């Protein structure tokens, strides 16, 4: 990696990373904060019981509101967390490669005595630094919030950290293919629509697969099926194979992206 | 210093550059002339290692431009034709980034260049005018004191005064023994600095000539206004190559025969005279035509 490039890129994208982190942390704190009022209300539990099973499953509510960990898993990690990080991955991956290639400004970077591999690797590292930062700050906020905001209820730290770790790996692989598209395509918009399209499709497959039993197989081809925060919160998910799969997918995407980028023609 | 050997790149649409061969010696300022779309930028992309040749090789300092791109780049400075910098930083931060990526230690020449080009380097890039960006680009290309400098259409976007400063910088660097390769679609831009030039058309080199030879080959058009139509009629009988005439105004093509031109005109009452600005194809018209006929 090239340190000068890494430093400058972090400076440029730092604001984005920080605002995503703060947004994510605050929303999680909000969810943690409202838990006591919901936990004590019988009405909510009743309301949920009346909902169709499939529907609850689709939105991660099937575990109920049993404890704070499950509540956070259902209310934050099954939707908003995914949304925030998907947007970060797609947008930033696009800006780090495809935009520079499309506008030709990468020519200045490539004109320095650094190999293309090195430059692409540095850009990938900037993207990953952002993901780690966002997830890390979210995790800290969750633990701290549970400690100070709602001290009567306890968050299972080990399960909560596991949830965040699998989430981190999920976005390692999502950022991987986003970066891949970003590095191999000439047109910024094309790269953006490819990575956004694939992510949206994955999400839909997962959602539809959960809602309709007939097409449950769709979930098998969705990356989002690997991340089941509700089940992690209950402590009955087998995480090792999932982690290995996500890690491998991410690694392969990044390696392919860097290799193809270093061999391709650039019209810049 | 720079060697192109049968360099060929064919794009899927059949266009590209074909069998480009020439050598640029150390200390030489070499011009690369051609109309837009002739293949100048494609050739430069090969020199910079941005593209892989279909056939043939490009090398600088005996390093292959594709396989050993990062070794090549140690010794070169580059000014892209289209100026597009990274976003979200000032010109100074941008230059610092490139200096950092080059492992540059000595910033004296950089500061000197900024001083000379007279611009505020701390302006955010997105607020810069085209000319200002061009100046940042020039500093980026020269600041690390490279042996070879590759410039793609260097003076586009610079006002005439700055073009003069730029030419001075090029000539100074030339004195220090630097090698230059600069592309252009305008002959006057090349004429003032280059020792030799290659002319490219439709992806093929049609001439590599000493700049004085090219100067003698270039065809200039003069718009001359005489006092009466009868004078115009007389002038038509002269050996001058008269392209067109309209009233008192006569357009005369001159190629090398300046002396005859002056002597003939001296016989009449000339009211005004202008040099007609022409495209590259027009300047080297007979060159382009003759080659076109052969093929």
C-alpha cells in the first residue's frame, strides 16, 4: 500500500465515514432507548402475535421482544444496519475507482512510480477502513448505550459482538463485489448500477424467500441470507461456515478486482 | 531515450494506431502533431503504460512501458490532455499527494514553479478555472525533476502570456538535458520549442522531420487587400498561387517562396494583410493529400 495515498483518501472520505458511523450509532442508541417502554407493554406483544408468521420472519420480528439483544437484532440489524452499510459500500467503492477511471483523474496516480496493484490495494484498504470504523463505532455505541441508557435490561455482549462481526464480514463481501465492478468498468454510472443492482436483487431474493414458502430456495442465492441477526441473538446460529463463506467471497472479489485492474487497458 | 517499435493497437471498431516507429533522443524536444482523433493520446497512453499494445513495443530509458510501468514512471513527468484532478482537496494537497506517492524530498523546484506560474495553490480544485488547473498540472509534471517529460496538448487553456512562460520553462529544462515528448494539434505551438516532430494521421505516422524542414513545408495563407480590382486582375497573372479573390481582397498561398511573394506584392498598393489561421491538415495540405492518394 502507498501511505501518502491512503492518508489523503482517508481525509477525502473521512467525513462520509464519520457521518455514516454517527448516523448508525445514533439510530442504534434510539432503538436501545425505546426498548424499556416496549418491553413493559403487553399490547405490543399481543399485536405481534396477531401478525402472520412469514411476515414476522421476513422482518426479523419472529423472535419477539424477549430481551434487548433480540430487540436490537430485529429492529436495527435486520434492516437499517444493512441499508446504511450497503449504501456506504456501493457509493464509496464507486468513488474510489470507477469515478477516477471515468474522469481520468486516476492517470495522475498511475503516473507515479507505484504499480497498479499497489494503488488499487490502497483504495480497497480505504474502503475497508470505513466499514470497520462504522461497525466498530456502532458496536461500541450499542454496548455503551445498553450500559448507561437502559441499565435495567442487559445486552448479551458476546452475542451482540458476534452479530456485528458477521455483519462486518457480510459487508466485506458486499464491498468486495462493489469494488470489483468499480475497478473493471470504464463508466462510473455503469459501475454504480451494477453494484447497486446486484445488492438490491440479493435483498429482494432474501425478502421474497422469507415471505413466500414456495420460493424459499431464492434465499440460497442471496448473500443476505447469511446474516440472520435474530438467530444470532438467540444464540442458535452456526456461525463458522457462514463466516468462512463471506470471508472467502470478499477475498476472491478483491483479489480479482486488483488483478483485472492491473492488466486492463485504461482510456485515460 | 524513448523508443517506439512497430507499436500497434487495434480497437474493436477497427480504429487505433498502426506500426508506429520512431526514436526520441536524450535532450531532444519532440513534437507529435496530428488532428484530433488521429491517435496522439492513444500513443501517449502506451508510453504511460495505461494500455497494452496489440503488437510492437514502447520503451523509455530501456524499460518496457507496459511490463515495467512503475520503473518507467520513476523517470517521467506527465501532463494529461484532459485535466481532471481528484476531488475534495486543494491544489496544494493534490501536489503533496503526488509528491508523497513519488517519495519526493526536495520541494524547492515545486515552490519555484508555483511562484513563476503565479497562482493560488491553496484554492480548492473544484473552484479552479481551466487555466489554473492547467498550471497545477504543469507543476505536477515538472516538480520532481524528471528526465523525460510527456505533455499532452500542454498549452491548451493557457492564456498567451502563460504560454510564453510555459515555453520558457520548457526551453530551460531542455538546457538541463531533459527529453520532451509533446503532442499537439497546432503547428505554431510545436514550432517554437521542438527540434523534431512526427505527423500522425488516422493512426499512422506520415512524416518524422526536423522542425526546419516542416517549417519550409508548411503552407501559409495570406489575405491581402489591394486598392483596386484592376490591380487584382494584374496580380492574377503573377506566378503566385492565388486561392481565391473577392473584390479587392485576394487570398494567396505561400509555401517557402516568401521572397517571390514579397517582390510580387511590392508592385502593388497593399492596404492590409492578414495571416489566415488554418488547421493542421491545411498547413500540410499537400503532405496529407499526397499520402492519401498513395493509399
